[in-house]
């Protein structure tokens, strides 16, 4: 008989979810319905590590756009329920990407920031971040020199590199598809 697993509880420890499960035989639907003592004894408590996605990915907010305490701005595609008091939450990754592209578009159009260096210095200021490392990372990942003005088509790889910097390297893939990034850019007018 194969063992099935039933989730009992989840605890957060050090950024990882720990799930407490019990193994049971397939023939036993629940401990309460177990007919014999042997079936009831077949349950074992196990501790299994369940990796959590980074907050930016869980929130569909890959660049970790913060909530603005001064202005309660409603983003297009913002989630109706606000479970995270510090960071914006979106209904889909496309809308989180759209918001990121809107901000970068505003950096370009309102502040004249058209280079990786200019964008990252404003996005991740030195008083809060290792801005130099962030700039070097994005430049290295995209192959775009830090001081060269970006073409519109270069914003997608820049945002993808920024998402990796914000959330870490995704295991076995990407945090979001090129199609989602391109759709987000399109919705933002980039």
C-alpha cells in the first residue's frame, strides 16, 4: 500500500514553512474512520520542509513595490484583500509587472532616468541598499552597460534582472514568463 499524507499544521521558521503531516494507508480515509487499532497506529508524525516562494513572488509583485503610506494609490490589478501591510499585492503577475513598468516609465519620463545606473540608484538608494552591487548585477545579467540609455525593448530584461535581485534565483526556471513581462510592459505603455 502507498502512503498518503495529510497536512496538520504549518509553521514559519527562518523563512521556510514546516508542515507537520501524518502518513496513513490509502485504505484509511481518516484517523477517526480507522477501523482497527493497527490502522490507527499506522499514522506517523513527520516534519517536512516546504520551501516558501519569496514575498515578491507570493504577492505577484516581483520588484517588491512598497505600499505608500502617504498616498493610498490603487494600482490597476491590485488585489482587493490587503494581507501584506508593507508591500503591494496584485491579482496576477502581469499586473505586478505592469506596476513595475509604470514606475520605470515614470522614472524615464518625469525624472530623466534612462540608464540602469540612474534607475537602480533611485529604485534602491544607497541609504537602504548595496546600490552598486545591484547596478552591477542588473548590468551583468542584461549585458547592458550601466550608463547607456535604454531602448524600450531593453526594459523587459532589466525588469527580469531586477526581479532576480529582489527575490533571488528561481529554482529550475523563471519567476515569470517573457510573455507576462511583455504584456506588463505593453499595459504600462512601454
